[in-house]
């Protein structure tokens, strides 16, 4: 089974992700779903230059995947299912940027 999702994220970036190592169609579809759902516009300000990015925690134990809007700094995070490994889901809401209190 093979599913390829090609998505234009912003005017200069297009990604193409192939899901071809999954056990069955349901699993491939599960993994492909958040990428089919994600929108190329910011849910907070509507700008169309969002970025798909990943960040790793300092201890290297967790990688965060998120859509980020450089214009208003809002982001939409991807969560990760416990099983199957590598299956992500898109969290519903865009979080508006709130400045972190100084430590
Ligand atoms: Zn925005």
C-alpha cells in the first residue's frame, strides 16, 4: 500500500510525503491524514506563508512537529499517537503567540 501526499505549504515550499511502509491501508491513511488536513494558511492571522517545522527537546527524547506562522508567531502543533509509531495527528487549534515571562 502506498499513499503520497503532496502539499503546498507556502509560496516557496511544497512537500511530498510517501507512506509506503505501513502494514495496511488504514495505517497509511492514519499517518497521511494530518498532512492532508493541514492548511497552508495561518489559523490566527490568515497569512499564507506558514512553515512546517520540527524541534527537538534538549535531551533528544522528543521531537515536536508544528506549523508555524512567522508573521504572527502562532502555531499549530502535531500530536503523536502511542501506536503505531510515527503516526501524528493535527491538533485542532492554532495557538496564538504569548510572550514567555522572563526567567
Ligand atoms: Zn499568523
